[in-house]
């Protein structure tokens, strides 16, 4: 045997060991991917709504602060 033949046999042996996944393995991979995707979507929603709530709370504080300043100004001028 020459080096080329040995190399071809080694490639064939490596290919034989890499068999396609069984149905159960594919189901496991798919289930794991769906769970991971659901977790990431949940995390994104949580972060989005937390940021939105913080913005709304900041806006409400600003409105209350402005209303208090206007009330104080009116009371001083009367």
C-alpha cells in the first residue's frame, strides 16, 4: 500500500464513525434548541418591559416634579 491508499482508508474510517444522528438524538437537539430559544425570547421580553417601565417611571417623576414647581410658582405669586 502506498501513502495515498492509506490516507483514503483513514478518511473512510473517519467517515464511517460519523454516522447521522438517530431520531431520538435529533429530537433531543430540537427540543434543546426550542427551550433555549424560548428562554432567550423570555429574557428579551423581560429586559424590554423592565426598560419601558423604568422610562415610564422616570417620565412620571418628571411630570410630578414639573407640576410641583408650577404649583409652587403660582402660590408664591398670589
